[in-house]
C-alpha cells in the first residue's frame, strides 16, 4: 500500500502527469500565479519570524507548498515509527540500566562507552519515572522504487516540532487557496493529546520548554523552534539561568520565589545540561539536574543521554535488534548510502515558479504512558541546497484524510484530571523576563527623555542672542544635558554652541547607544509580546534605526517610536504580570529624570525662576495644558502644581509615584507601595513651597533610586532576607 508508480518526483508520475492528490493544490497554485506566489511566500516567512518570540529571525526559508502523504502511506509509516520508537526506547533503557546488550555482545561496549552522548551519571539501577525516550522524530525518504526508508533518528533534542505545530496555521492564513479542497488530517487532536498527557504527568506542577537561551550554544533556528513549541503547547519557555536546584528538586526562579518544575521538554544538549556532573562550560547548564531526574522528582523529555540512540556508530547494531527485543521484523528499513541522491523530489518555490528538489519526511511521535502516538503531519525537510537561487526551506507535511473515522488509542483518560495550579502571570513570570521588561520600560523612557531634551536644546544653543534670559536658558540646558550624559560633565553650566553639541552627538552617538539597548531588550522580552504587537514595535524601531545617521533629524522619529511603544503597552497588554514591571520601569525612569531635571531648572531665587519654569513646562510636554489653564502667564505656584502635584498629568512627578504605588500593591509589595505613597505625599507637599526646591528634588530622586534598588532585590535577585543576630545569639555563637 505504500508503493507508488515512481518516486522520482512526489508530484509528477513517470508518465509526466500530475498525481491525483496534487491536482487541487497545483490548480490553486496556477490560480494564484507565480508573482503572487512569491509575495505570499515572503509574507509567510515574515509571519513565521514574528511568531518566534525570541527576537531571532529563523534562518530557514519556509516554503508555502506542502508535501503530501496519502492516508494509506501514513498508516504504514505510523506503524513503522511506533515500532522503531519502541525499539530505540528499549535500547536506551537497557544501555542505561542492566546493559545486557553490552554483556552479550549485541552492541560493542567500546562504541557505547566511547560515545560522547553516553552519560555515565544517568546509568541507574532502576528505571526512571518516565521512559527515557518520551519524544521521537525520524527523517524518512522515499526511494525510486516507492519504498520508504529511515534516513535519520532524533532521540535527544527533537528538532522542528515547534515549526511543525505552527507552520500550518500561518500557511493557512497566507495561502488559503491551497486549503479549499479540504481532506487534510488536522494536527489539533494530536497537539491537544500531547498537551493533556504532559500536564497529566506533571500532576498540576509546572511544565516548561528548556531552551539554550540567546547566549547559549543553540542556533537561531533552534531558539525559534523552542519558542514556537512553548507557544503551541501553552507552556513556559525558560532558560538554564532561570532554574536552580534546591533540596534535590529543580525550581524556577520567579517573582514569587522558587517554584518546583515537574516536567521539562529539553532543548539543551545532555552534554551541556549538568556542569556539576559533566564538567560542562561555566555559566551553562543546571547544576544538580541529573540528580533531580535520578530521584524521579523531575521528568525530562527526553532524558539526558538519549541522544546515544541516534549515534551513527551504533546504528547498524541497533537496526539488527528488532527481532531480539521486539520479536518482529522491521517495517521501515534503514536508508542506503545513496539514499539522499536517490530520494524523491518535491516542488520548491525558487523565485521564478517552482522546481523539484530532494526531500525527506520528518514525522514526530510521543509516548503517552502506554503506547506511542504519531502526529498526523510534520515537516518536509530539503536534503540539499540548490546550486543557485534562494535557500530551500521547511514545508508543511499534509496527511490526506480517509473516509473512515479516525480514533486515537492510548492511555485511558482519568475521570477527574488533577487540578492544575492556577496560573498567576505575576507570580509565575520568570524573574529574567520581569527584569528585561523592567529595563525595557526604563530604556524607552530614557530614550524619549534624551530626545525631548535635545529637541529643546538644539534651537536655543544655535541662537546667537545675548539677552539675559537666553543666556540663562542655555546655561540651564547644558547642565541638564550633562546630567543626562549627552554632554561631558565639565561643560555643565557653560555656554556651548549648537554646532558643538552636534559634533558631540556625532562623536559620542548617545542616542544610537540608547536605541541599540532598546532593541536588545525588545528582543529579550519579545516572548511576552503578541506577533502583531511585536511587528508594530519592530517596524517603528526599524524606522528609528534607519533615521539614525543624522541624529538631530532622527529625534522626531525616536519620539514617534516611544509614542508607538507606549500606545502598544497601554492598549494591547493585559494589566498584569509583565506589564506591571514594564510600567514600573517607565514610571521610575520618568520620575527620576523629571526630579533631576527640575532640581536644575528650579535652582534659583523666585525672581530668577522664569527661565527654568518655562523650560520645565516645555520639557514635560505640558505647554498646551498650562496655556489653557493659566493663559500662558508663568508663575511658580501653578507651574509647581502642574509639574509636581497634578494627579491628572502623566508627566507630573506625583503621577509617577501613584502609578508606582498601584503596581507595587498589585504585586503584593506592600512595604514598597507604602514607600511610594509617602513619596507622593512629599511631592505634593513640596509643590506648596518655594525655597529649598533643589535639595528636596535631589532627595526625591535619591528615594526613587532607592525604591528601584528595593524592587531589584525583591523580584530579581531572589536573595534571602537579611538576618540580624540578637544579643543572645551573638553570645551563644561566641561561646
């Protein structure tokens, strides 16, 4: 049933006719046309790049044309994959357990013991809590005779599962014409079964995908795959740095402390996983992870060391164990040496239509506790790069449906599944992500403040007038510029020209540095932004970067980016979890910057305050509101009220304190919330005074910095509470 007339081409038979399953697809391709097809392909790749929330654009090109398996072909492959997965798991259980295969010579001991992926610390007397091989992927090729054979096993890290579960949804939105014929087996039941199985085995504990992280050894495509898999399964995406071992178990560092992890889907090589036992690279891995797995307090898919079963040196020995371990002949034979050269070809878009290229079928399976289940779909993986033209990429693998109803078998569902731990976004947010969002908020505000100050300063420094007020304004502005790091500190209070300021900006490029940091933090926090939010932010960020060569002309573009970012955060983010830390970062930075600037601008006797009052109103972008309320007449009392105490002005200092208090209260930081409330009272009281303004504002800025440090200690560093020895404890220790 798994044969076809000729496997030289997946789409065209030996008589040059389009095979029946491909007819509706190629009819849709002709309807779309080659130029539109290229545009759709580019659109699909842009969407896949945005769907990967790691900030790393996948290197692979995604081809919108699928690759097909008929229902009977998939049924044959399904049986063969289940058989092969069972064999590989049995081999792993033996090699890491009783090792009878080594003792009877079925597998040469030297090959196993000398293989880097054989991890001796994972050799245990008793089986682990879960099968060592819980997830499995296999690359299969079709030869010229129409038969399938196994090209490659994947038993360690499972590559491409995230892409396989995400590509179809985006492809359906990009090329809906291909899906009109219907008859494609859905991935949704299989995905939901996998999610239910993983959560059931976790018994209400936390489930996460472990990625190598942006600084880890994994490639960008692997990072994107991990992120897509976490999003498809609805679980957390974490990095080794997010984890710590306590009391024999593995815990995630979150805002509510250390939370126990029950199940990890592994995206990190077993060799790099536990530097405590493997001597891995410093700064990578999770010390104590092997111990948690051996103690059965942590389930890892797949268990460290499972990549041993895919070692090329062991393959021919493992392929000879079907009858010995399973009592069956293999349904899927291993591929011959020339399998890649003889593999069937599928159509790939090449920029001027499409061309046939060799392809393999990557199919995925998981163990549900009783049987192996095979995903009715997967990826078409190109086997060779074309001599010219764009790189080939992954295809969606379609399994054509049959007329018979499809029933999945497996472990019986429990009548009352275990109650899951309620997911609290703020409590379960990894501290790394909270830290990134916090500093993203601060960096965007810092960029906006620098741009506003430069837009205020440049035209005034260019003015050649020598009026006392103009000279006073220029002196105040150079102090503010030095305070913000936009001018050297020794030039604070001096009169510099606009040309000198421009030269300084070109030489030091402070705005470019701020924008680069914002871009880095957007990427680091992107898993908490939806694809549409991320697309909007990155588009505005790209426009700002393109405008950078002329930093003066780019200032309005920078402000436009800051406004776009603020609007996205205000209208698209749920007021919980990550948004709270983004908001706290923004309010702390805005409050501290405003306090420091006003301390400079309002440091003068009452009769000489007018230049500072005017600059303060303009710097806070409150000119229109002030003119409407007070007819543009500058006076200390109304200016102080608007810039310091106005609870309705989002640029006022009291507003920042109120917003901080609300965020801290929602996070349960009652003592810090009280500190923010008292700080708000200090600001309101300050608005009623006239003298001593500079000293008070400097003190408020210092209190905001102290509050920022306390937020860091509480949420990000996870240090134990400080403990002071009482007198009797000191005496007891001395004795």
